């Protein structure tokens, strides 16, 4: 029974191996892209058939596994090794065959699709050539006018731009034809076909350029004619406007000036006839390239210009005769007007002299100056009354000028201006006289008003409970000043009678006498108050004796607190500073008790109570500042303690690990034991966590250095640098030891060596090199020697290789237990979750394709990326993986979640419809502009940069 099972296993292995070799032979025969399109299509169909046989191969492998399992249960240990060896060999052969099937079919299918897209783009190019020939073949049509000719030229320029823009697509098409010829070698894409396409394009371009040149010549000729017509029309309008200015009644120029202007206009009209003859000759040339209707319009336009020129000539001659008659009446008008202006100027000079006599400046005047000014104003009034007869004489002269036809408005304005000046001087004189009287009254009444304003303030000062001695002394000085002013007013009785009148002067002097009596009473009260205040000052000297020591002690405490603002050099200094701050807090509490005792002595004195309140406020502010400083110092001490603890822990771990690894430095590969290898792997597994701990120590060090002195900052930075150096040395020692052990291990431990190599690569990877300055400099040098896009390509290749190794490691583990299968499934899901990020990076590489330039390397990377995704998807869809999801689905069906989800979906239906509508608008927006359309942006005719238009499942 055992021999039969082994024979069945051997026969199934031989059959499967023969079948795989046959498949590989068929693939080798069809693995070629050279030849005509029919041969390529036949190879594609053959590879599709071979791909369809892949499930059969999987079935053979499953059958071999079943028979191997049955044989392994009943044979001896020696034969088990032989069976396992054959089983590994047949698995490797099947994996190689499956990869070869996918590779061969994908490459042939890609070339087939590439060729198809090229043929579509070529058909579109020849269709464009045909359309352009049909458009450019007819002769140029004659147009109606300049605007139509410009439209025709613009249309031709648009066609020429289209032709020139098509050159870019032609170059892409020719490049793709050359690329296809290198791949397939078919005559349909050889150099003769490419030259033919270029010749046809150049013929279209020359025809479009010649048409544009001819239309530009016709349009420029018409534009020059139209410009000359417009210039002649503008000249005609300008001459007409000049003539209208001479003819118009509103003009202010004299008849002599108008005659000179008319002679110039006559000369201009003669030169206009020559211009019209030039336009007539130019019109004959333009008519040759214009339609009959347009030529008729141009002739009518010239005739209208000729009629306008003749009409202008007739009007000029008639106006010249009329002006000769007007010139005779102007001489009489000018003599009378000159006399009127001379009289007006003389009258204005007299008024100006009177006005200047009244101006005395804006400076402050004395009482005598105000009196002199008031008398001068009265004399000026009498002179202005005598000048009123001159105003009537000027009005009569203006009335005589109205008999002429000339404009007398300027002379009328001069007369009105003279009358206005007369009224202004008279009004100014009256106002100045009134203002002078008002100022004199104020000068007399100011002392009395100032006394009335001063009296209430003195009365309030006398009524206040605690008046200041300085205020009393100021009030006494002001009282003496008022006494002098009131006595001076009483001595000016005669002057007051002249200015105010006897009755008003008598009443005013009575008020001054009353004010003098009130001042005497207030002065006596102020003297009494002053004597009382001097007695009170002697009673409060005891307060000053107790208040001054409190101020000095508070100032001393504040000075001590200011000295503590300087940062300390170490942790011991910070602790000592905290103790000193607490002692200052005790001194401040003792001072508060003393202040309460002194405060009881100032309850009856407002001034001393204010000083005491100010001292209490300063003490409270100092107390709050001290509490804040104590809190900050405690926080600094705690941060420094935390930094020292974490630094000490990490240094102890680095020292212990360094000693352990150093003890293994002398051991060679033969002396390596499984326990030592396991210890080394366990230490290496702790490296990522310790690296995070290193970052935390650096962060705590930064917090400590922010609030420390320069000396302490330098010391902490030195500790951090020493820690980084220890970490780097430990890393280099561990990595070197691991590599040396791997090189010395025998070949029989290949599987363990592979695992150790993966761990070593993980430790020495990008995450481990974050703190290695040598690695950072190496990356900088590497970035300087290579371009950034090529560096991205190398990074993606390295990442893809790592993902392939992880997938191979996951697939190499075979187990039948449910827990291990679940763990394997979770690892595959992690790989699947990183696929979108990899796809995004790969698309970035595609956009950077022109900068990379290595098309073969990028094509190979595309194939490896597609192969990795297909393998991962295939293993994710195995029956063993799907069986893990079925129990979860059954449990969900049995739960009551379905009804809840149904209600949620029904409630969210309006929002879902709104989102679908917005998504539809987002797809329709690019269609508004053709250049943004996806159909135009992602097809073979518009771009050959690694993008295909393909509808269907992926080739792999």
C-alpha cells in the first residue's frame, strides 16, 4: 500500500512536469512581437488559450499535494525527504510557468493594443488631411467690405494655426511609428510611410500659408484705404468745425481774427481737393479685390465726400463777406469801452486805499489801540458816502455801450465788480466798528467775569473737609490780583462814560464796588483756613515715622525678587532658587501683618489712607508675581527631573546592550548557537522602541534648554550629542555583527539566514537611519549626483522589492490550523491596504516619464508592479481565504442589523440622490471646453506618454 501511494505520487509529478515543459515550449515559440499584424494576432490567441490552461495546472498541483500528503503519512523518514524535495521542485516549476504565462500574454497583448491605437491615430490624421484639402481647394471669394475681409483673413489664420498645431501630433505619431517599427518590424510603419505622412502635411501647411499671405495683402490694402478715408473725413470735420467757430454768434474773437482764420480755411480746402484725387486713385485699386456691391458703396462714399468739400468752400466765401461789414463798427465800440475801463480802475484804486487803511493786522491790541481803531472806522464811513456819485456815472457809461452789437458782458461784469467792492468795503467798515465796540466792552467786563468764575471755586475750597495748604496759598495770591484789577476799573470812570454811555457806565461801576466787598470777605476766610491747616500738619508727623520703614522693606523684597529672574546653571541651582523664593514669600507675609497695624492709624486722614492703599496694592502685585515665579520654577525642576530620569534609563540600556554585543564580537560563525542568535534578534527587535525613546529624550532636552542659562544649555546639548553618538555606535556594532554572522552561517540554515537578513534590512532601513548622520550625508551626496525623478524611481523599486519579499515570506508558511490561516489572511490584507499608496506613487512616476528618460526600465517596473498586484489578488481570492469570511457573513445575516441598515438607507435616500446629481455635474463640467475633455486628453492620438485607451478587464 505504501509503495502504491509513492508510485502514484511519482507518476503525478512526472505528468505535471511534462505538461509544464510543454506549456513552456509553446510559450517560447509564441514569445515574439516581430512580424505582420495577423501573425501577432495569432500569437495573442495562442497565449489566450495557454492562459485558459492555467486552472488545469493549478488542479494538477492540488492533486500532487493530496497524493504527497497521503504518501507522507505512511512512508519512512528517509523517503519523506525525497518526497518533500520533489514537491518543492514541482511547486517552483509551476510558479515559474505561471509567471511566464502571464508575462508572455501581457507583453503580446500590450503590443497588439499599442498597434491598434496607432492605426486609429493614423486614420484620424489622414481624415484631417482630407478635410483640410477640401477646405483650401476653392479660390478666394471677393468680400463686401473691410470687416468681411478681416473675418476672411481671421478664418484663414485659424486654419493655419490648426495646421501648425497639428505638427506636434504629427511628430508624436512619427515617433510612435518609429517605436512600433523597432518592436514589430512591419513595413506599414517603416520610414517610407513616415516620409509620406510628413510630405502630405507640409503640402497642406504651404497652401495655408500662401492663402494667409494673399489675404493679408488684400486686407492691408483695404485697411490703408479705409484709414485714408477716415483721415480725410476727420480733416473735413475739423475744417467744418473751424468754420462753424468763425460763423457762430457765441465766439469772442474779433472780426479781424475771423478773417485771418477764414483765409487759412480757404487754403486748407484747396489742399483737400488734392487729397480727394489721391483717394479716388486708391479706390480704383481696392475695387479690383472687392465684390460688385462693395465697389458701388465705395464709389458712393467718395461722391458724398466731394459734395461735402464743395459745400464747405461755398460757406467759407459767404462768411468772409459778412465779416468785412462787422469790422467797421468795432472801432467806435473799442474807444468807449477803454474809457469805461479806465474809470473803473481809478475807482477800485481809491477803494483799495481805504481798505488798506482799515487793515491793522491780527495781533492782540491794547485798550488805546482799540479806541483809535473805532475813531478811524467812523472817518471811513464819511468818505464812502461821498464816493457813491461815481457809481452812478459808471452805470451811465455802461448803458451807452449797449447800443452796439458787440458783447458788453465783460464790461458789465467789471462795473458789477466795482459796485461789489464798494459794498464790501462799506460792510467791512461797519463790521469793524461794531467789533471794536464789543472788544472794548469785553476789556472792561473781563475782570468782573473772571472774579465771578473764581468765587465759586474758592467757596468750594473753604467748604471741603481737608483742603490743601498749597491750594489755600494759590487762592490768596489770586485774591490779591483781583484787588488790583477792580481798583483799576474804578479809576477809569471818564473812559467808560465815553464808550458805554453814562447810564451803562454808572451801573457797571456799581457792580465793581459790590465785587470788591465780596473779595474782602473771601480773603479773610482764606487767611483763617490757612492757620488751621498749619496746625494739622504738626499732628501727622507720627504717620511718616511708621510708613517709611514699610516702604523700604517692600522695596528690598522687590529687589530680591528681581535678582531671581536670572536663569540657573544646573538642577541644584534651580532647587536653591526655589528655596530662596519660598523664603521671600515668608518675608512678604510678615510685611503684610505690619501693614495691617499701620493701616489702623490712618482711618481719619484721606491723604494718608490713599498712600496706604497704594502701598497695599503694590504688595498684592508683588505677591502675585512671586506666586507665579514659584509655580514656573517648580515646573522647570520637574521637567529637569524627567529629562534626567529618561536620559539615565536610555544610557543604562545602551551600556548594557553594548556590553552584551561586545561579548559576542569574538565568536565566529561555527560557535554561533541558537540561543545567541535568538538573543541578538530580541535585542534588535527592541531598537525601534528605544529609537522612539531617544526622540522623547531629545524633546525633553529641548524643553529644559528653553528655560536654562547658556552654560546649562551647552551642558544638556553635550549630553544629547553623547547619547546620539552612543546610539550610532551601538547600531553599527549590531549591524556589523549580524552581517558577519550571516556570512559565516552554513548553507543548511538558509531559511533562518533569510529571516535574519529581513530583520537586518528592517533595522538598517530608512526608519533606522533617522539619527545616522553618515547615512544622511550619503543620501545628500546621492541626491546631488542623480536627478530627483530617477531617485523616486529607485525608491519605488526598493519598496516594491520589499513588498514582494514580504509576500513570498507569507506564502512560504504552510499550516492547516485556523488561527495561522487567519494570521496569514490579516498579513495579506495589510499588503493589500498599501497597494493604493503604491499605485499613487507609480502614477507620479508616469507623470515624470520625460524627466526619467529610461523607458525600458520604467516598462519593466510597470510589469513587475502589475505582476505583484495580480499575485496578491489571486492569493486573496483563494477558497481558503474566502472560507474565513463566510462565518462572518452568516453571523451578520442572523443578526438584526439588516433592518436597522434598511431604515438608515431609506432615511439617507434624499442625500444620496443629491450626491449622485453633484457627481453627474462633476462629470459633465469638463465637456464645456473640448480641451479639458477626458476623451481628448487620454487617447492615443493626443499623447503617447504611457497611456492607452482600453475598454475591458486588465491584460493580466
